[in-house]
C-alpha cells in the first residue's frame, strides 16, 4: 500500500511542534475513509481491518506517520488520525442514554474545572461525561463517579479503560443521596431523576464559590430543582439553559442546514456555592 506523505501538527501539553509521529504497535488510531467509514482500532500485528472499500493490514499502519494515508486493498484512501475524545466516546458500549457532547462541553465550560481539579459526578451511566471530565482534570486531577447500578459501573469502567482514562477515575457503587464522601470539591455534576435530594450533600462537599451542575430531561424537573436550590439558600447565580445544535451541509452554491439535528436532549442548571451567614 502506498502511503501519503502528510505531516501533521501535533499538540501535547499545550505546546506544539511540527514533526511526524508514527503509529506504534498497540496504539489507538482513527482510520477515516469517508464520513460513513470511520474506524477506531488498536493496532496489532497480523490483524486486519475489513471494510466494504477493501481491507487494511494493521502491519501496514505500524510505522506510518499520523496524518498520512494508506490505500485499502481496493485502492480507497484511508487517513490515519490520532483519536480525539469524541472518537473514543462515539464507539463506547452504552448502558444508558448519554449526555451529548453539546451539553457535556457547556457543562464543563460552566464548571470552571481544569488540570488538577477534583470533581464528583453522580449518575455515571455509560461513562461519557466521566471520560470528558477525566480528560479535562488531567493526570493530577480526579473524578469520583457515583452510580447505584453495578452493571452501569462495569460498562463505564470498560469504556474508560478503552480510552485510557480509568486511572483518573474512582467509581463508586453508592447512592449519592446518602451523602458525598469527598470534601473540598471543585465541582459537582448530577445526572439524576431527583437532583433536589442531593443539594445539601453537594453544598457540604463543595469548596466555597465552586459550582453545582445539574442535567435533567424535563422542564418539570428544572422547576423543582431550581426552586429547591433557591430554598436552600447556599447557592447564587442560578441559571437554566438548553443547547440546540444544527449542522450545515456546505457545497458550492448549495449551503443548507442538515435535514436532521440534535434538538432537545436535556436542560442544564448552574449555580455557585456561597457561605451561609
């Protein structure tokens, strides 16, 4: 197979440099033929990636430059990319409805977390938000994930291991309504049917001024949750949001919205802890 010599710009730890990085054995790589044929694989000698556009031998990927391409057995170009967070999550085994990237991104932005942050999440489910949180807190941060369903935690653990973030996460088979073990937390994320029953525990766990983020699917839950937060008296700057996302198809002389869009998925509730006097 003939490689394409495309040099990519690689960013690590906030610094950037122009150089080639090559694929090694046991690397995760994202192989893209077109918009419908996208494959996240872990390279292994003698393995084969089979597609309707032809097959690719893993041995032919090992040693190739990230950002370059190979040809399949039927001559189709297949680009070799370094997987992004979204590429891992897209391939996750699912046990529950997930928090969509459009919502997860805004939740994390609002939370103010970053490298070395310590956060608590309740309602881990499949582990999609957990993965994003682990990515942003970095190797020196920690995510404590609570869920009452051991099967969900097992699937989340498997997914986190695939993406390489399991060492940043401590998963707990515990009902967070009974209390939060951790203190001096930078942010609490709740994806529960009754988050109003966790507000006292979240307040006790959070550092002053830090954030409580809640995700619920119905407007009735928004009303009950916001009223409970206001009644508690330990939070200010209380806001509620809904994020809509629409993709555009761009062709010369024919730019239009995509027929399908990610409309309503859930509501986001934000607030900050203050000291009661």
